[in-house]
C-alpha cells in the first residue's frame, strides 16, 4: 500500500494544519473500528486516513459552529 505524497494531500486540503487535524480525527475513528477485514495486516490507521484524504473521500468544513 503506497502512501500518498504531501503534494497530493495538499490538493485536497489547503493547509498542513487542517490536513494533520483531519488525518488524526479520521485515524482515531478508524482505530475504533476493525481494520483487519478491509486492509492487509500491519496497515496503520493513519495510512488509511491519508489515503482516504488523497482519494477525496473526506472533506473539511471550517468555521461552522455546532448547534
């Protein structure tokens, strides 16, 4: 499984800070799920999160307050 380059990731997310926050939140969500069934053994949640960001599966919404 190849890791996406920082350039690919920054095309999806405009800021390195936003990228770090989004990847950390998604990796935390993935770590609570079972990854063994979907990905090869030894695949880290952060790697999966970064691949999802590079593929455009995740979007960032900034500035919205929770009701």
